[in-house]
């Protein structure tokens, strides 16, 4: 009798646990739609107005969704684009508003407690942009200089860590967004702009005179960027990962990279001109979902 | 929903380890240290801007009630100029546009610029209230003062302003509370105040709800303390028989 009770309790417990674990694939199949988290203005995902979202990660996600549609045997699958911000993206994925977020989210250990990540599809390197005629070539030359970065990004912490570790001191100025930070560099209020390489390249490409700026110095931090999905939904994660691995293997992801980073892109038809980094190549050669902390150890 | 994690404030801002006493030692900075320093910046910006706003606002308000057409015009222009441009735009004008026109301004710390931007914006509103306060007094008081042989400045000093300021304490109180909340625009020009702390710390710690709750609490406390101080002043200076007196 006692044993049956325990077994019964165990069954109850597991079924309760199952009810709590989300089954995104089932949700997609039942509703015939998927909610894709996108960004309004990031290097990898942005809007060109009229509710249209584009970018390397956005287009890659659309292909992932097409593969999922095939896997589920659906004749059509509606994609609902949900713009997210750095502040709300994790809660929105957790509460089910967003099923798959492919913006520019860094995969780190803190976030892995709340959400899961697909395999890394882009490895961001934090670099320094300066005026071409400034003569600055490395971070050591920035001691005592004014360094711009954007509020609400991991670069702020990267700078702080670097300051402490190397014992240098720079005067930080914070832009409220990337365009604002670049304006600080452009207007001379800052001597350098420290940020993700893709963002620097995009801002330089969009500037009045791109030849006036250059990206210099050592890589300050390496951050794996990946699509984000709900934690503990292994079937959905596998479906997303499989599609990404397929895109890497058949070369379509490399073509996509070329399209968004080497060719002129909307809205202004400028070229970002950022060749694929060795770190990104390495991540594609061995698809993994390791957090940022594992990259730092190297 | 994930459980609260208030330990986040005890974490070091470099390595993310929880510090035993919640405050960093030997140059280490915890999020709590940072939060308090950010609160300090918010209060410094707000209080200095309030001083600028009260001084300039009172002068402009008085100008607008004088018989001199020129002074009235200056006061009116000032009020309409600073009242009709959004605050954030004004902050950017001070920070990005003016230094491009006047190179000397480039060396000014952004703290000073934002104090003036916020102070002048609020001064326009205070000027309007001071003007209303003076004009709410019966005209006979001004004439009585002048008839007694007081000069115009003396009439203001001894007859009009003592009553007008008592009348406008309640609207001035809400302006003073507003300035605490409006000081959040300072984050846009690189002042490490509470709003910037909230945006940055929640990104670093992923504990947005705890961080924003703490910051909200500090804004509330700051504004509420101003409210209590103003109430104390209001009761302290009230004169029986006058408007607002008992």
C-alpha cells in the first residue's frame, strides 16, 4: 500500500513537472504560429520600417522556422515578429511571449540560469574605434583619454574590468545608444568608442566620412551571440540547433554572412565590410552553446 | 516567476562574487556601493538644478509683473523659450549643439551643463508660478506700497513677495519633486545617476526587477523627503489671516 502511494505520488510529481516544462514545438503546431523575437537596431537584426525586420540573425531565424515547419509537417506557419529590447528580452522568452529570440544576445553563464541558447552563430569581438588621424593603436594608449561606450551594454563592464586589471584609468563617457556614442567620437567629446566590432563597423559605414575612422587594437572581450529560447525545452532546442547546423554544413549560412556583412545592405545600401572573424569560424566548425565565460578561459 | 534575489546588491561589479559585508573594500565596488553613488549623483543634479531654477525662475517671474515693458518681454521670452522645448531636446542642445557653436563650452563637465539645462527648464515653470502668485494679490497692495514712499524694489521686497511666495509654496513643492524625477534625463549625457545605474546594472546582473524596484524606491524616497521639507516650510512660515494661513 505504502509503495503504491509513493509510486502514485511520483507519477503525480512527474506529470506536474511535465505540465510545467514548456513544449514549444507543440505550441507552434497547435497555434500554427511562432513568435520570433527581433531587435529594432542591432547589427544582426534591425527594422527597415513598416514592421519589416531584417538582418543576418533575422534571416537565419526565418530559415530555422522554415525547417521547423517542414519537421512538423505544417503547410503554413505564421511568423509573428516581436521587437524586444535588452531589458525585456529574457522575461519575454521566459513568459512565452517570444518563442525564439534571434537578435544580438550574448550567451553567458548568468543568463543560462534563466534561458537556453541555440548553438553560437556569431562571435562578437569587442574592439576600439578611433579617428584615423588620432595615432591611437592600442588600449594602452587610451590611458587618461576619454572613452565612449553605450549604457546598458556588456562593454561597460569589459572596460571596467580592463581598467582594474591593467591599472589604467580612462575617463568613460556613456552614450544613451550606439548612435549617440558614435556622435561622441565624431564630435571629439571622446577619443575612442569601445563596442562590439559589428556595431563599430556598421556605425563607421553609416558615417559621413567612413575613411575618417578605423578599428584598432586588441580584442578586449569575446562574446558568443546566439538565439535564445526557453530553458529545458530539449526538443525545440534540438530542432533549432539541427537547422543551424544544416545551414552551416551546406554553406548557406556563410552565404548569408556574405550578404549581410560584405554586400551593401538596406536601408542605406552601405557595406558593413566586416570579414568573418577566426572566432566565428571556429564556432561554426564546432557548433556549441558554450557561454562567454568559457571563451575567456582560453 | 523566479524568486527574488536581493543578494545581487552585494555582488562585486568586477567578478560578480557576493561580498560578505555588502560593501566593497580596498577599491572593490559592489552594486550597493554603486547604487548609493548613483543616488548621490541624482540628488546632486536635482538639488543644484533646483537652486538654479528657484533663483532664475523667481527673477524671471518678478520681471514679468514689473511696469517695465522691456523686463516683461525678457521674462516672457525666457519662459516661453524654455517651456516649449522638450527637456531631453534641451539637454542635447546643451551637450551637443552649443559646444559646437561655442568651443569653450566643450571643456565644461557634462554635470554642469545638465544642471543648467534642468535648472533653466524648471525655471520657466517656476517663473510662471511666481508671476501667478504676484498677480493673485490685489492691485491695491502694490499701490499702497508705492504710496507709502517705498521704491519699486522695496515694494516687492517688503509687500508683494512675502505674500506671493507663501501662496506659491504648493506648486513650487511639486516642481521641486518633479526636478528629482526629471533629473533622470542626465543619464543621456553620461551622468552616472540612478537611471543609468538601473539600465547598466540590470544588463550586467540580469536581475532587472530587483534593481528597478530599488531605484524606484530611492526616487520615491527622495521626492517624498522634498515634499515633507516643503510642508514643514509651509507650516512654519504661514501667517494667520493670510491665504493659506489659519
